[in-house]
C-alpha cells in the first residue's frame, strides 16, 4: 500500500495533483491511502477514486503530524510500502520520522526546500538553474526528478487536443484566491466594454476556497454573457475552447502549456514568480507578477487588445522549447515503483530560420524582430544606460508595453552577436503635410555595444530605408549629452533643423516629449545618400 500525505489547508492544488498521481498508481494495481487535513476536501473531488481517505486533525507541529499519520496506518493494520508527501507544511523532521519506518519516501516540492526524502520531485523550470536547484539541500541518498516532464496534470491532458477556440474570455485563480480586484476588471469589461468585447462571453472559474466573490454573483445576475463555473473538477474543456485566459499562474502554467492556450497571467504567491525566460520556454510570454496592483482601466484595455490579437499569442504558445505532454504522473509513478536515477527535463530545438537576415560581420547577424522578442525588447529598452538617452526616460511597465506591442506598426530588428541580442534598431515611415518622414532609433541590449556596432547598424538602416522609401526625409532628436550618437549621425549626413523648417515641426509631432533645450533636432534629406 502506498500512503500519500497531502496538505489541503491552503487550497486544493496539492490535493488535485496527488489525486492524479494516485490514479496513475491505481492503474499499476497499487492500493493507495490519502491522508488529508480534516474538513478541507469536498467528497466530489475524490468519490471517483478507489482509495481510502483519512482526515488528519490539525497537529501542534510536524513531528506530531508524522506520528499521527503512522498511528493512523497502525490502527488500520496497514503498513506503507512507500510514502509520498506534498505540502509546504512538512519539513525535514517530518520526513526523517517517516523514513525511520524503512519505507522509501517521495517528496513533492516547487520551492527548492531542504529534504531527506529518497526521491524529490519538482516540476518548476528555471533554465540552466533547474539542474542545480537542490544542490546542497538534499541528503546524500536523495535523487531528483526535475522540470516540467514531471508536472502532474489530469489524465485527459495526455490525450490529443482538438483546438476549437470558439469561446470568449476565461478567468481563474485556481482553487482559492481573492477575487476583489479581478472582479473589478470583469465589471468594467461588462459595464463599459472596450471596443471589440461588447458581446464577448466571459467565464469565471470560482474555486472552493475563493474569497470576495460577492460582486461576481451580482454581475452574473445582471449580465447573461457572464457565466460562473463552480465545482469544476477539471478545466481542460474550458482551456481548450476559450479564446483567451486571464488568471493566476500556478498549476495553470502547465495546463496552459499542454493545451496551447493564449494567456495573460499574474502571481498570487511566491512560488508563482518566475523569470520570463523560463516561462517563455513553456510558450508562455505574457506574465505580469503585479497585475493586481495595476490601473483597472489599463488592465481591461490590455485584456481587450490581447483578446483581439489572440491568434498571435496562440502562435507563441506553439513555439515552446519544452513540451508538456501530460505524462508526468505516469513518469513519477514508474520512478516510485521501479526505482530511478535522477531525471531532468530537456529542451527541444525550436529555433526557426528567419525568412530574411543580414550578415554584417563574421559574428554579427541582423534579424527582423518577431513576437518572440516581446519581453527582451522591453528589458533592453528599460536598461538604465538606455533610458536617459530617450525622450521618455521613465521605466515602461509591462501593461503599457504589451498593449503598445500588439498595436504598433514600426519595423524592428535585432542585431545578434554570436546569437545573443546586442542591440535593437527600429524605424517607421509616416506622412505629415504631404511629405514622407522616416523616424527611428536604436538601443543596447548588452554592455558589449560599441561605436563600430552603432555605425554598422546606422549605415545598414540608412541603406535599407533609402531603397524602401527613396523620397522620405529622416528626422531625429538626439539628447545633447549623447556625444556618441550625435557624432554618429553627423558622420552619416544628418544636419541641424531650424525651427521654421517643416522637418522640425514633423520631429516635434513625432517626438512630443523632446525639448529644444535638451535635444538636437536633425534631419537627413533624401538627396543626401552617402554615409561618410
């Protein structure tokens, strides 16, 4: 018999993943007993499992909890051949007491805590750090199974997906969560919907431990296009059909990855904070940890923009370097029953060769920017060594950036040095009073940028735009303190603009935050084609 002790006091996420692990063990003809915290798990969540469920009253400390669990088995004349533990309330002392029985112990984690268990499983992906997350934190006998290969999902996530996506917006905070702020977003989406969302259906998954849900029930009574989903034991059909998902990043990260669901996520707890590059490996690009603290109007406008561009976001989901196949429970069950060496999730090679690129030197390559760069573009723009040179020096936040990104029409490119971003360059052509004007800029993505790189990129850009827009006048504003770029543009043929010239007024219109006191206004006319 396999005994599973799971923490169910802080939500049902841990219970659900242990339920699916139990199911995988039952399929291997194992008997399973689950020990849960008293009065926390509704019967509907386990009535379909052939397991014995034991309720554990709250104990003074972890040692008492472990002894209660062992006594509960003894009272039933049961002996566990293996133990599984899942929950943040169980520490090394708990594990030591269980291991004294001689039975192998598997511990689930996602916070890289210390363990003495025989097998530690953590599905969190942290890029190259994944393999070393537990260095110095485990006993000598401990083995690890690390990365999304070992995320536990409902069995249906391992089945082939039919990508219908004929639904509207789907909101979820998981099994719990405070709905106070998200309910305000939903209220605005219903009462004063942004353009394009006037008739969009909205579904809200309310978990059994959710709080501040009163406004949602009121809204549902007033708006027929709002549907509240309660007592759901699996969300796969909702993920598969929704047009766009907004919610907390927990187990949903892997469910979204498995179903390629376009999504905007935020954090409710520390274990939901992730480096964007790690989320991108799973095909999830739109994560704003503090979204709940952002301006309600801006958030709802962002949701509207992302919903209208959901097909583009969906394309990002399909570019994941890590495939979530829904087989995690089976892999863990096999490791628990058969013994295992350490397991580590591997990246897939998903690099696509661009249709067009330019080689500027042996190790310098220029590529068009795609949606895959949405976060790196912002990260580079917000570098302190870039911001002071800009007409807008404030840090740009993710809400503003994501909304701008899906609506902007500039042509952007990235210069790679040995396949790492070195700088971003962009330009755009517009017509003002019948005259075509080009405007643009560049900003570093690395400390390695030097004058030669900038000169190469400017020469390339002027050559490209001369061919594409032969009659356009280039206008630019350059911070007077930025001697580097002032010299660069002077060498490229840019000349100062007088205040009464049309180009000056065009530059003012294109760069409204640039003052004559702080910036040089310059132009390069179409008849000047050389780059001295």
